[in-house]
C-alpha cells in the first residue's frame, strides 16, 4: 500500500481539559489521538507543570480533512474564549495507511 496524505491537528492546551477533549474528539469522529505533557513559554507566560494549574498537554490527531475541520471548529467556538489553547493544522504523509483505515483510500 502506498503512502497517504492526511491532516494532523495539534492542540496545546490546559491539562484540566484532557478528559473533556478526549470525549469531544471521539464524538466528532476521530478514531484515535495521542496525548503528551507539554511545557513552554507563550502569551500566558511560562507553563512548566510545577503545579497542577500550570500543566499543559499536547494532543495530536491524524484524520481526514472533514474530521479535523469539525474538531478544530468546535474547539475554537467552545474553548478559545476561556482557556489557553492553540491549534496547528498541517498535511502529513502516513507511511502505514493500514493504521488509518476509513481515512485512507
């Protein structure tokens, strides 16, 4: 099977949203995601996980464009105003398309 191009949505946000976002992502059609701890500095200062309220997470979702647009639109409309959150979207070449059945042609 040849490589396939899909979309990658990366979300960096407050760790307190992890369970809510995991449920939302699945409800909006993603079959899987990866969540890791994230640290760094940005518009809201240093986020170093020294205490629970300063923890950030990074969520990565690979899916078709329609699903990525649905998720990113929902997050912008429902979370941007009240939470520290940034989204990045990009094309990715999937080298094991069998892991993304339903998204790859």
